C-alpha cells in the first residue's frame, strides 16, 4: 500500500515537473517574441527620427544659438543610432 502511494506521489511530482518546464519554455518564447518586437519598434523609431532630424536640418532655419544645441542633439542621436545598429 505504501509503495502504491509512493509511486503515485512520484508520478504526480514528475507530471508537475513537466508542467513547470513546459510553462517556463512558453514564457521564454513569449519573452523572446516581445523582445524581437521591441527591437523592431526601436529600429523603426531610429530610422523615422533620423529622417525627421535630417529634414529639419535641411528645410528649416534655426537661429545661431539654437543651431549649436540642435547640432549637439543630432550628433548625440547619430552616436546612439550607430551603437544600436552595431548590435543589429
């Protein structure tokens, strides 16, 4: 009788272990999908924002003191974009 109970408990624990492992894999797959989606959004954002910054630089007249600040922002953004694309 004790052996039967022990066998049932072992089988139950084995089933639980399998259930937990499959849930972990499902969680990992969902996390990977979310990470890929976030990377795609970042790529799109970098491209569109860079195009916008370039358009502003080409098509608008910015006063001298603001132009210096704009150039700093453009340089900083270009460096960030380069670093991001390095890992792509």
